[in-house]
């Protein structure tokens, strides 16, 4: 069960890593290096906080600053991209898992050349996943698994990686804080369905070739930037990689814009700690820029 929950959490979070256009006036500057941001203004009696997560990170690289822990202790509500408690609720999880499979009789073998299919098969064999298990799963879900040790069927492998979302959720539960989400898992599922399987299959091959999973070169570079809290450099890296032409607005920009009024309503009710993928923070259409554009003061907390 834990394996499937991590699979869904990774799949949902992966869509933060695509390029974003927009207006530059409110975007974070290169010197504003921070994962934790304080949100004030617009009549808020107390500040709320925005934190950029990396959804899976090696246990030795995981860190939480004193400022982050202090900010977390000053709020009564924690909000993720989706409500993480839903990912541990069997009654809600199983219907979502069924949507992870391609419709009809489509399989990866139909979408890939023989050579590509063999490479995918060899790749997933190394992390303990036979093709009979993954052959009908939507390629976009598989692409986020990359070379990820967390996806190994070895029950001990997952202890080597940490999820910021899971850690924040445990902290919230220990403090008996309320937990929410900026959007529903069903909505995120609908976005995956908007991308043709052929495009998703291409993305899967690019992910495997780039070593994009935990332990891959690309991921190691991202972790280095993350530990330096350099969201500007992370944004540059994403822009250089490009995205899926025609889908950036659906997968990232529109989601960021949808979140702003939801965040505004939550902050009116009580101080809130928002934890979303760091890829959503920076750039001209990132959450920081959009909050500033909406009249909030959003300042880095060093």
C-alpha cells in the first residue's frame, strides 16, 4: 500500500518541472535564495508561509531550517498541492489507482518501438518492477519513477529517501493541525488524461535517458540547487530543458493561477503553511510572482 501511495504522490508532483512564460515584474530575483517565504499584506492579521518542496530526496540530503520549523509552529493549517491524508485513505486511493491505467487495450508495447520497449523493460527490471505490472500504466506516471530507489519493490529501499510532504504531514498530525489541498487528485488525474499517450511515451523515454530519477545525474544537479535554496537556478534549469510544447499552460501556469484565490481564502480564515513543489515558486508565472501581483508582500525568510 505504501508503494502505491508514493507512486501517486510522485506522479502528481512531477508536473511542476516544466517551463513557464509570463510577466517579469514580480518574479523572484536571483539573490532571493530561499525555500521559505512569508506572505503578508492584503488585510492579513498574521502572516502565512509558502515553502518549496522537493517531493523525494535522499535521507542524507533532507533538511529543515530552524526558521522553517518556527514558521510551521506559528500556523494552524497546512496545505499541500493535494490533501496528503487522502493518499493514506484506502477508500479514496483505490479509485485513483484504477485511473493510473491506460484506457482500452493500449499498452506500452503499442506506443514504443521494439528497441525502446526493451530499454524500458530492462530499466524497470533493475528496480524490481516487471513489465507485466507497468505495461498498462500511463507513461507519464512511469516517467517520474526514473531510476528511483524509492520505487524498488525492496521494502528497505524506501528508507533511503524522504518526502517533504510526508514529513510535513506527520508534523501536522503530531500537532493536531488541520490539513488541506489546493486542488483535488481527481483534477490532477484529468490533466494527465489531456496529454496523448504517444506524447507521454516520448516523455518516458526522455526521463529514462536523462537519468531523471532519484540517483540520476539530472536529479543530483537539482538536489544541489535545492540545498542551496536557489529557486532561480532551478527555474533556469527547467527552462533549458524545455517542456511539452502546447501543454505548459495546462500543466503549470493555469494551476498556479488557480491556486491564488484558494490561498487567499485560506489565509483569511487562519495562518496557513503552504507546501508545494519548488518548481511552482519561481519564474514570471510562479506562485510568488502571482501572489505579489495580487497585492501580497512575499518575502524570503533566510
